[in-house]
C-alpha cells in the first residue's frame, strides 16, 4: 500500500472517484489467502484505475458489521461512497476484472 493510501482514511478512499475494491479477510482463512495473488493480478491489469484495500474482519468488527460481512473473504466495490457490488467467496481474476469494469460502467451511466 502506498503512503498516499495510508494517509487517507477509509471513508475518504471509498468516497473518491477511483473505484475501490475492499477485501474483508482473516489471517487464518484459506480462501482469503487464495485471494491475495488474484487481487495482485487484478491490480496489475487495472493499474491506477482501481484501488484495493484489505481489511482484517476480526480486527475491524465495526466495519464488518457496517457492511454486513457475513462470510470471508467478502469483496465490496465502492465508487463515490456507493457500494456497486458485494460478494462473499473466492472470485477468479478474469471474472473479478470483468465484474469491476461492468459495475463501474453501469454506475457511470446512471
């Protein structure tokens, strides 16, 4: 994570114009560990068009409750403070990239 990302609060990041994919995870969760290289691949493909944040669901229970995280990993896509998409479970890189692009495009049409 860059220093710029660290200096901004979570609420500032998700309200930004750049889409933000939030990964709620736990250290002990094997499917969560499977998401790490997938997220790295998506980030390398999408570059600055997407920010990715990982949030430990156990260390941040208030955020988990606020966004109704019932299973991990849970991915939530934000843009301008709006939730564009949310899903629990492992999503493959190509599918995840397609979902992100589609949801952002749909949002921008509104």
